[in-house]
């Protein structure tokens, strides 16, 4: 039977419209068809948070050297520009085109409804908020299967807002055309543009000076451009006035702790792994053939003439990873991460007692010119516990310590035969300890 298991680690992608996370898996199957079917069934069974959707499922068609198929599943979440109402968002990524007579906007919305209802909601919203704008087209896509519909609306911005009055030589083409974007630091910028026809000027410079004089609102950040309209009448120029506003409140808020790493995601997995158990928690019962007495091995399992075989059992194990964004000046060094890898926490960390957590690696990439970097830290968990040994009592065992037992051959008076008897238990430290606070991700 085919089985699917997730590998540790994932890749994240970001653009103006969506965040995408791609996770890796391996599939243990006999044939490619069996692997594909199992992987598709696994992807369809994933439980996703509201607004997330599976974007791509891809499986390599050939087995690797270990006889496994490797594949990836990409999960997408749209980036929200504004939450308009419950189940109604505007997404980032407004497109704008312009010509001499108008500017055309294209905006995208996400609505928790089927296509007809989603389009009705967006139509009503745009009609109430756009006023003079002329709606050109609506398109709706509800094929994602996650209950959300994506509605794209385009509308034109005609020349009805006259920022400069009509004169003999200046006529507005369109006014207050707005575009939205994000700068290199992720801050939202709003750029407003006004366009004018300037007729009868002897040169581009003369037309530009006239436009500046007519606009003159005292703002030193206003940008003026002028270009000759070679397709129009003689001495016809197109002038544009632009100014950009940044979201200063967001910038101030983001800068409050720019020197501190910020956690972005947490992933975890609870599963089982096999371990060898040499003695039981208790012997429920023992039974001997008629005329014989069952020896008391004190809970030892699989006792033979030469030793104790034990039994392989499944025990719970946990692992988790946390991804942090570090500003350039706070990126932990490769040397620190390498020296900490494989060690056990010497002090409480992330809610786990000393001795329960082992740091098993980190991944990320960093360029000297980057403003920061995302690093994913991976940990595995083994709970501190007490082991009860007959004749000894309770023995404290740190999660990542190793316990082994010394057996001795002795005479069992009850059964009148020689048996293996546990005489001592040893708890060994097999991993070095370290203070995980040096990782720079808190305690």
C-alpha cells in the first residue's frame, strides 16, 4: 500500500497577489501510477485554513536510488490589501493603463460566495464607491474549490475632474488616476497622476513651465513631465503631474523594532517512531505448562539463554519548526548555528523543560546586500520521564538521555532454574547540552 510522508523543510514565495508555500514529500509505492494516485488523494485530504488553496501538486515520475517517489505540494494564500467586510477583501495588485483621453483601472477582489453572488457584491461595492467611473467589465472565477471567488473589475477614469480649469491652451485629459504599489521595504505607496493637453506652445520647456505655473500648489515633491504628442496637431504636448504618498504610519510601526527578529510561521508534526523496549511497565500475567512454574524475570522481555532480545514498539515523537525574519545586522552566524546543531537545551526553551528539546538544523539563504533573511529552525522533542525498575524504584530519565540495563544470571528458586535478572540501570548523557538563547529567537 502506498504511503506519503512529509520531508522537513519548505520554500516560501511572495508576490503582490499571493503568498505561496511549497512543501516536499516522498511516496513509497510500487508503481508510478500508484504513487500519483496516493499523492493526489493525500493532497485532496489536506485540511486548509480559510482562504488557503492547493495551487499545484507535482510528483517526479521516476524513483530515486532508495526506491521512493518525490513530490511537492504548493499552497497559496491571496495577499489582502483591505478587508472590506466579513468574507469580502480587496487584493493587492491594481493594474493601470492610460492613454490621451482616459485611464483604465483593473482591481481584484476576493469574496466568500459563488460566482454570481460574488459579482453582485463587488458590483454593488464599486457602484457605491467609484462614483463617476464607468465600469467596463467584470470577470469572476470560483474554480479554486475553496469557497472563495476572485472577481476582477475594470473601469475607466474619464476626463471629468478638472484640477486645472479649461483654458485656450490647457485641457484636462484625466484627473486623479491612482495606482497602488509596495516599495522595496514593503511599505504601501499611492501615486496620483493628472494628465493635460497643452496646445500651441513653441517648445516642450515652455509648455512645462506653463503647467507648473498653473498647478503651483507649493508642494516640492510634485513631479512634472512633458512629452510631445507626435500623433496630434502641431505644437501639442502631453503634461503629467504626479505625487506619491507613503503609508507613514505603517513605516513608523515597522521601524519600532527593526532590530528584532520577527516570527512568521510555525510548523509541527506529531508521529511515532520505533524503539527497542527491554522491559515492560508491568507483567500482566505469566503462565507455565502443567507441572512447571513460570520464572519471574522482573518485566524483562524476550529472555533467552544468551541475553534479552526485547521488543520493537512505536512511541510518540514530535518535531516542529519556526521561521523568523532577521534584519541584516541580527542574522545569527553560520558558526553559531553549526555549533548548536544536534545539542539539547540546557535550560527551559519554547515551553519545554531542560533536556527535552534537540536542535536539529536551520535553513535559509543570505546575500550581503539583503535587508534581512528568513531562517527556519527545526527541533525534535523527547519528553523527560521516570522509568520504574523492579527492585530499584523510579529513575529520572531526561528526554534525550539513554538508559541501559545490566543483567546477571542467577538461580530462580521458584522455578528451580537459572534465569537472567536485572541488577542495575544506567542513565547516560549521549548529547551535549547548550543554551538555546544564543540562537536569537527568544526563550
